[in-house]
């Protein structure tokens, strides 16, 4: 991991796989910490290549986190690694269709590195 950004109760680690940015999120993503996630996804999506957001290690994920991803993911299609609980939160928040959801980090990384950028308008 090349960079770690810590918020109140969340840590976002950043690594590169070629031109793909991989953000690994740990901790609690709620209304108080969602801005850290949004800022890091904004930074990652400004660079070349795809973006993977690995949420498989979050201890809590709220609709505020889903909204933060939706607002930050306007530059590229995000590949998001989810647990069943995170998937359900995204579905209930109405944003699940905005992302490519994956069950495993390797699956998301492979998809992000293999597919060309898809600009979302």
C-alpha cells in the first residue's frame, strides 16, 4: 500500500496496479466519515485507469457511504468489492446499478485492469 488516509473511524489505503487505483477501506463508513471516502475516490478517479474500491473490510457501511461513492464515481465506472450487507445498503440507497459490484478483490481488480474506462455522464 502506498498511501493511507485516516479519518475519524475509517482508513483508506491506496495502491496501484498498473494504471488502476485500488482503494482498500477499513472501519466505519457513516455520515461522519463518508467525506474521507468521497475525497479519496475523487483523487483516484482523477488519474489514469480504472478504480477499485474494496469495501470487504468495513465494519459498518451506511447510506451516506453509498451516496459518497455515487457522487464521487462520476468520472469512471467504479469496481466495488462488497459484502452482502454492503450490497444491500447500496441496493436500498438506489445506487447499486451505478457500480460494477464484485464479491472478491481479485475479481474487481481483474475487471478494472481488463476493461477500458467507461465515462459516466
